[in-house]
C-alpha cells in the first residue's frame, strides 16, 4: 500500500466565528498528484495553508511525512518547509530580480552551495521548464505562461517532497495551460515528489491528476479517481464537472420571492 505523505484528520478551522472547514479528512499518497476542487470560498486555499503550517486547525490534526505540522515549534516548522514548496496563483516572482536570480533565491537562502553549482542547478531547472534562454529577462518581460513556468522552476529548485499549487492554471491561454499541466505531471514523476493542486479547471485536472477531492461549505462532498469522478452521480460533483448552472450551488443568491420584492404577491408592498 502506498505511503501516506499528507494526512488531514477531522480538521475544522474558523476565522473568528466564521467556520471555513468542518471536520475534513483526506489523505495524499506519496508520489501522487491530487486535486482539491470546489467553488470560491469553500476553504481550498485555507486547507493548503493548514498543510503548510501557516494556520493551525481549530480541531483535528494535520500530519506531513508523519509529523504533526500544527504542533511544531518555529524552528521545526522551518525545517519542514524546506522540504515543501508553493506555486502561487500568478507566480509571485520578485519583480526586481531577473529569471535566474528568482530561481536561485531559494538555493542561496537555504543552502551553502558554491556559485558554480547554483548556476548549474538553476539552468537545469530552467531547462526542464523550457525557459533557460530567458534567464536574463525580468518578470515584466515575460508573458503570463512564461512567468508561471519560471515560478514552477523556482518551486522545484530544492527538489521538495511536496509541492502545493494554488490555482496554477488561472489566467492562462489554452496552450500555456496545457504546457503547465504537462510540466506539473512530468516534474512530479522526475523528482519523485507529491503534488496538491487547488484549481477550478475540471478538464485539465481530470487529464492530469491521480485523485480528486471536492469541497463545498467546508466539508468534502465527493472524491475519487478521474474515472470515478466522470461517472459520479453525486449532485455537487456532477454540477461542478459538467458546469451546470443550478444544483447544490444555486444560481440565485438567497432572497425573498421575486413576486414579493416587486410587489406582485397578494398583499405585498414593493421593497
């Protein structure tokens, strides 16, 4: 049986009095690519922050490689984070650094490698994402897809055991989206790492990942392999996968009956 790398056990979390996650449990097996999907505000990014130790659960436990992330002191958490990486929604490259310096940053921050070795490692990662020829360019000179590839090279430059992606396909044209999807899969296999992807892109996810979780209103409402998800008759999963306008996620924001608001109901006054 594959080893569990990330174990989220009965986790609840709230911002003040507003509950975001309500007893979520999920497991990510080592070496797999797993997607977390759901409508905006369902708690997907919050879950990534809990796995990365930026937030602590109100209840439950979050374990990475057998270690309880929420119980670690600062020094232990920083050591763990050196084995984890995040690709942010729009890349988040340092605008005052060129491509090479962006990718080299983590190596200089967390290792004592000599500069010639850093140069070789950076060019190797840039070559893997097809951006070695752009190593002298600034982020402002890159297209959205190019910037995302550089951010991906930066995310994997330390060969992390876990890479988390927050909406990696947002804002990309179909060609760039397909390129990023292929790179995520290839780098995950080549590095022997594990990937968790938060995304709304159903079609790309079903072609890319090994397993999917669907979150709605702070709970997991569906999960399975891509094939199981395609066949699923669960109302929320079906609505999300097929892009149906109405279902468990309603088209209309909660309101009084329309006839009441416009004064057409018997005895009703206009709002």
